C-alpha cells in the first residue's frame, strides 16, 4: 500500500514538474477576453447617465470618498460614444440601476490605463504595429483587451486577447478603442 501511494505521489510531482517546464500550470487558462460584466469606473467626481443612447439625462453617478459607489458593471458597449452599465446608487451595495454613460467618462481601472475596449464592430489584431501587419484574428465590439505596451505616438497598442482558451498577442490601432 505504501509503495502505491509513493508511486502516485512521484507521478503527481513529475506531472507538475513537466507542466512547469513547459509553461503550463494547474490554474485554468482564461477562456475568452471579457466582452460584458467587467468593472469600469467613473472619471472625476460625477458623471451623467441617460435613459438610452443619445437619450435624456436622468441623473448623476457620483464618487464618494471611502465608498465604491463609483464602480460600474459594463453590460454592453453600444457604439463609439455610449455604453450600457449597471451601477450602485443606493446604500445596500447592489448594482440595481441600469443606465447609459458616455465612454469618455469611464475607465476600466481606477486611475489607470491597463486595458482597452473595442469600440467598433470589429477590429483587426495584427502581427505588427502597422496596417501592413498580417491580420491574426478579428475582435468584436466591447471586448476588453489587456495592454502590454503602447507605441510613443499612442497610435498602436500591443495587447493580449483570449478566444476559445487560446491566448493571442498582437497589435491593435488605438483609433478604434477606448482606453480603460
């Protein structure tokens, strides 16, 4: 019995060691880059929210020091200028309100530029920071991308993107994205 347990432990160790050597891990790989249900934050002290895209202003979402009332849950990037979000406006801590905010008023990370969100229907992920770079894949509107680096003129960003469990690294034009 002891011999069987020892063999099983050694086999487990060997599998882990081989996995580490080849860059795999027991932690599940990200399946897809998020397109909805990720946190975004307001820029500044308060931003207006609307009843629909290009609609009537129905209120303000404000930042309160010491509270996370300025966090929003991205529902959908509607177009170049507006996104549908859920937000917390009450003291009970639930994001029960839904509204539309201007993309220029939100950020994915509080005071950071770690992510981009695709604002057009599709964007090309390329092998080079140029329209001459080969198209690796296309990415849909609303998809959140992890920024690796941005060129000096801030016209191209090197990003990570996940699709069906596969990780892609390439370049996107920042002209068609929102810095979050």
